[in-house]
């Protein structure tokens, strides 16, 4: 569809009709990420509470005091909490990115780091081929914080081999070898590749020449450009660059190999399984140390680990990979997210629609999805002689709703939104928790409008993105505008008008944006919006995409002021992308500690003695009547109950002892800020309600 190399793996965007694939420039195959890697990165569970022995040491004297009936919940809470939180990591509300003294830019944010990382991938490949004769290289790009290369090796490379490879890399760096760029003809490139018997490079070369016929092929040499067997330092690969000028620009102490994984060649499980080596590279040893801290924090926030610890969701081997089971607490958080989404859309002039999960295969042939995206669709099923298909996206269904009616220019714009579940075939090795699954729910929306309404509708969509993302704490947005590619549908006039409308909307918002020339979809330009989480990672979520293709394919019409048939403008847009992926992003952003308005349990009431349970249950009932999600715990030592509440990351803990029961008060502690003192019951209820309404933290005394 977009001039890809043959068999390049499709990467689905998180919006219904938007499909993005890795792009390749001339001889740039070593800088194109293959997203088909099979990689497991299970993180060990971390201890987030005091050890049982420590809790016992503190709980024993507290229990003795509790037995006297003279100990207040406030004093007991203060002392028991010390054991429960002694080993807890830094409060999740604190932004790691904000406190990080050493910045950790991605490759796209720092040209010099990009060059260093790309050069390190070549240095690593050179080392591997020196240490493991007979190894063949394939692709080796830079990635956000590092690089990788895929190899076909005579024998498996193990984690133990990484130290040996890294040692040889340091030797190569120490030789101060130059990177030399050379342009050759297709015939000369083929001759050289055949001379060293590298069949993968021949396939890469064929893909380059198919996309850019007649253009020169670029090669980068490391150490020499003679390419002779006699020059033992020489190594080369097809590559568009860029690289450092000399390996002396790289600090060997800031380069580290991280792991080995498997990746199918071209993402095709019917082809060779390759060995992928990942590495990271920085300007200095201090930056590498900061990166280690970043990785440790990211592991602590891994949504797969947190989802299990907090009992939010699971993926069952018996049911199949990529299919999410939502447990009661996770389903409740999801319900809150979806309710907020629906209410916000209704308040912004949208109507909600619903569509089926399957449709006849002919519908997907009309839309073009069957031709373009067949490999990412599940097999068809026969029903009463007709072939049906699980839907991979929602937009043809919304068009079906549109075509069922009759519209004039006075009826437009129409804004329709749906939380629609779709199904896409993902290879088992490519899935990762909630981030890439086979069944997921898109927060899909489509706007059908007149040409002169387009700019206002885009601005309204951007306002909606800002409002929704801000409610979840995402205030740092990164915006990309992609314009008309070489191959496209639609007239020059409509493309110019659409791109101008997108630009105008962004400029009116005052949002800086990066312009990606000729990087739009063939059916229309688009805006992609990334958010930054609490530790500085970027996540692509929101998309605003114009479509000149589907209205034509489905013969959509409205009647203009002269009673003539016209095509409406179609605008695809998504805010979250998908509920599953956004839930995973939120879980990692909050480190599992959902804000009060989203927490599955907002308040946990802890009873010091069984005698105060009736009073605690009465408080809980008052809270439930006030719309507060609350649980009561009793029958255990107070230190254990606090530890349980801390593990569950409950936002507000209220301790009830004899004094509190008699005085109508609660001893309050919050997960994020600690002790809040003794407060009247009504005051606690009011403060929780206010915090939920304003989507803020509980404010104590």
C-alpha cells in the first residue's frame, strides 16, 4: 500500500481505518525497525511493603495496647504505618521524569545520540561476524534508547556471549575507525553481496531497487572502503545512515548490550528465525547509569506485573493469547473510563452508535480492507452459504449507518462515536500484555461534514483530545502532522484544503508540531498525538485522520443547496486509541496507584477491634450512599491491614478505634501523602466527594 519492502510486517495504528507500516528510504534497511520480534521480558515481583518479621516486631506491642481499649486509631495508625510503608518505593504521584537530573532523550530527539546508536549497531554486527564466522546480517536500526541487529547464526547466541561481543565492540571503538559513505550502482551492490555470499542482503537490495528504481545504493564502511579480503578491519552494509564520522566519538563505557531475542525474518513465521541482539548507547557513563535507573522504574511499573498483583485482568492460555479477561476491579476501572468517555462525547455534540462484531466478507472487499489488510484479519466463517468476517475496524459499519439515511447539507456535521470491539490477527510472538492483543475495544469516532466545516471540526477534536487527556493527567502532548504521500487518492484541491485545515487547527490551538512531509496515508493527511507519562516515555494515542477514499468506495452522498449530490468529508478520530492499551498506559503511568476518582476501592475502613465493626459498617453504608466505593476490613492485626491497603494502593485508609467510634471521627491516611489526622466522618465523606468531582487528591487537614 505504501511502497513497502516485500513482506514487511504491518503495524496497526490504534484507530479504526488507520494502518501504518515501517517506511524505507534508499538503502535504509538497517534503520527500519522490525516489529515482529519475539521477546519476553518478565520482571520479578518487587517487595512493596515491610517484611512479615518487621511487621510482627511492631504489631506485637501495638496489639498489647489495643487489648486495653485505651489506644486511639490515630496513634495506632501512625505507628503501624511505619512498618507497612518502610520498604515502599517512592510515591507514584512523584514524576520520575521531573526529578531525573540526567535527561534521557530518544534517538528522534537527539541527532548525535541517533548517530551513536546507529553506529553501535554496525560495530556490534562487525564484532558478531568476527567472533562467530558464518553469521549473516539482516537489518540493524536505531530504536528509542538504543539499537538492535538481527543475525542468522550457525549456533545460538546466548546471554553469556554478550560479554564477549561487548568486549570486542570496545576494541573496535578503541581503534578509532572511520565510517565512510559510498554510493554504488545496483549491479555493483549485487556483485559485492554475491562475493561475500549474503543472501539476506540480496533480498534487501531487491526491495530497495523495487521502491526506488534507478537510484544509487548507499553503503557504509567501517574502517575501510576497499571491501577487500586483505583488509581485516573492513566491514560494510547497505545503509542510508547517518553515522558518526569516527568511532572515537563513542564512549565505550556508555555502550551496553542488553538481551537476545528471536525475530522471524520479515515477520513471517514461515521464514527463518533470526537472533536479535539489543543494546543501548549514550554519550557518557552517567547517562548510562541514569538509563539503568529508568529501566528499573519502568520494570516496577510494568502493567503485566501490576495487573496480576492488583487482580485487575488476566490473559488465559486455555482461552488463547491476546484475549483479555477483566476481573471485577479491573472491569470497574474500565467502566469508569468508558463512562467518562461517553459522557464527555455526549457533552460535545456526539451521538453514540453501536455496530455488530461480524459482517459479510463483501463489506470488507468494498472498503478495501480485505485487499490491503487480509493478513491481519481472522479467517472467514461460512454462515448459510455466505462468508462472514470478524471486524478488524469499525468505520465501514458507521458508513453503513450513514448510507441507511438521507442527508442534506443542513444535516451536517454528523458526529458519531462508538466503543467498538475489533479483532485482528497478531502473531503469538508479537503480543505484549494489554499493549498488543487480538481483541480490543477502540474509542472510535467519525465526523461527516462539509468542506467549509472541516477546520472547525478539527479544532473541536483537538479541544476534545486536550480535555480528555488532561483529565487523566497527561498534559505534555507531542504532535505530528503528516502530509500527502507520492501515491494518493483525491484531487490536489481537496488535499490542499485538508492540509490547510489541519495546519490552521494546530496553529489556532497554539500547539507546536512536527511536519512529516509525504508521510500521510494514501487516503488523507493526519495528525498523530503522543502523550508523555510520569517517567518521560512517549505513547502514541490520539489520531485525527482525513479520508477521501471510503466515501468514494461506499458512494456516500448528501444533497447540497442546489439539490446536487456531493461527497461528505469523512474524519476518523480516536482519543485513547484502544481501551486495553490506554488502560495499560494508565496503569504504568500511575504505577498502579489510580487517582481517587478512578480507584476501584476509594476508601478502606480498618477496624482496630471487632467491637467497633458495627460502627465501621455504619460509616461504610453512609459512604456508599454518598457514591463512595468502600470496603471494611477487620479481624487482623492493624499492621497487616495497613499493609494490605498499601499493597492494594487504596487511596484513602480510615482507622476506627474505640475513640473514633465514640466521637464520630476517623483517623485518615492516604496512599500518596500519608497521615491526614483525625477528621469527622461527614468531613471525610465531603472531601472524598470533592476530590472525585474535581479529579484531585484527597485533601486532609
